[in-house]
């Protein structure tokens, strides 16, 4: 029994001793580890500190990059979530927010493009060749921002997959100082493969003053003059019959050809703008049309074309006796009726700039203009009961504008026509003259 007790005591002592040794070993290891780390010197400590600092900077940079990426992703997502239904219901302010525009008065290029790109939600009217909505959220939102130069985003606009956006860029090519060379080169490259009619129409508008500056532009405009869509041909006629196109090979021949286009609106555009080329070759075909009563609907436009040549409002720089004579011959021809002569053409003689007339010495250079002759033709028209009454007040205004000293002589004609409206119009104009 005594031996058993002693054995148990010895066994307990052994277990306690082993446990104590194990604990000592662990403590020693911890101490040694601490000692190694501590005695590694300043180099080790510095390295560890630097590592922690680098980790801090890396973490901070990563956070910033993540934030920027998240913002960009949010913007892209916001744009992606913008549907036509949401767009149509938006206010301009809501659209700016959807485009993630931070400061409307300090747009970045990306912000400006994001805003302009929302034109993609606008419907296109291919009959009128325009965006169907005249007050779209995009158009209204643009009024709230300080716009950048369109050239800064032109490449992106022209590269857009959306015809509304490409068309906007193409129509915006013409700036105060013409078309930017880089933008023009880009546009001409795009137009080599462009098939959308709205974009072609827009390009005809945007490049209309550049035919003389680049043969490729002239080639494009001439091509549009033969386009199947009449609306595009109308714009091409405006571009061809343009003072900026004066002297470009083929413009005179093409504008004369377009005077007889199957579409009446193209005829009107060609006739009305032909005189801006200031080439007397257009007079004979215009006179032929004026002598054709079946084409009375375009006579007013034909007279407008002639007036560009002999009156040349608003600059009053050019003069042309042949165009002036053709004009008076038309209005002096009898018998008159409701359709001929065209009353709408006379209003072109009312538009004068006395300042420009004086500066460019129009009255001195236009030696063909005879106040007595002009007044007599207008007076006979006013007195003729068969002439459309709508032509009579414009005829009075024409005399008042070009030879005011002869205006009083129209009173007899105004009373002779037997139309109280005409007599009343004369009285009102006379009162206005006396007050000025």
C-alpha cells in the first residue's frame, strides 16, 4: 500500500515536470522569436515600416482608382439604363443629372459628348429631314450649359453609330470661321460610305459654303443634287446657288438644270438662289420660265433670283442691267391676272439697306435703274383691276424703298383700281412716311 502511494506521488511529479518543461520550451520559443525580430536591427524594422507605409499608399491609390472606376461604371450604367421612354419624360435638369454632368458651366469634353449623344433618343422625320421634336430634352438641356467648341467632340459625333448623333455633327460642321480642316477631312471620309439620308442632308447643310475650298466637297454636293430624295436636292440647290460657290466649275450649269427638276420645291430653290452666282447665263432660262404661265407657281422665286443680280440685298455690291430689264419686262407685261405677275416676287424690292447702298455706291453703279421707269411699272400694276390685289401694297413699298421721292404719285393709281383695301394701304404708308 505504501509503495502504491509513493508510486503515485512519483508519477504525478513526472507529469508536472514534463508539463513545466513544455511550457518553458514555448516561452523560450516566443522569447527567441521576439529576440530575433528585435535584434534584426534597424534595417529589418525600417523595411517592415516601409512595407506598411507602401501598403497604406497602395491601399489609398487602389481606393481612388476603384472610386473613379465605380463612378465611370455608374455613369455608363446610367447611360445604359436611359431608355427612350425615360428620356421623353425627362426635364432638361434631369437629363443633365442622368449624364452625370457635375458643373453645367464647366463641361468636360466627355460630359459634353454624353449630353449630345442623347440625341439618339429623338425620332427622325425623313420627310422633313429633321429631328421630329423641336424642343427635345437634349436641345433644352444644351441651353443650360456653357457649350464647348463643337470641334472638340466632332470625331466622336461623326463616329457614332446613331444617325441622329452623326447628323448633328455633320450639320454643325460650319462654324463662324468656316469648317475646321480636321473636321472636314473626317467628315469627307465618313461620307464616302454614309447611306443614311438624314446624315447626307445634314452634311449638305454643314458643307454648303465649302464647295470652293475643297473639290471633294463640290463632288459631294453635286452628287446630292442628283439624290432620289427631293428634300436633299433642295438643300443641294441652296449650296450650289450660293455666293460662296461662285466660280466653282459646274455650278451654273447644274443650277440651270435644277430649275427644271421634277419636284417643284427643287425648282423653287434653284430659281431663288441662282442669282447669287452672279452669272448672266442664268437669265435666259429664268425668262423662259417667266414667259410660261403654266409655271406661275415658281415665278416669284424666279424674280427673287433676278433681284439678287440687280439689287443684291443686303450688300448691294453687284449690279446687272439684263436682270433688271427682265424684271421690269415681267411686271410690265399685260394682260395681268390673279397668277401673273407673281405678287410674292415684288417683296424682294422692298428689302434695302441704305447704309450698304451708300457704302458700296449702288445707286451710282446701277446706272440702269431709272426711278421714273420703275415707278411707272409699279403704278400700272397698282391701277390694274385684273392684277392680284396682294401685289399692290408690295408694289407701293417697293417704290417707297427705291425711289421715295416718287411715292406720292401712286395715290392716283391706288384710287383708280377701285379696291378700298389698296387705297387704305396707300394712306397708311403715306402716314408712316410722314412720321419717319
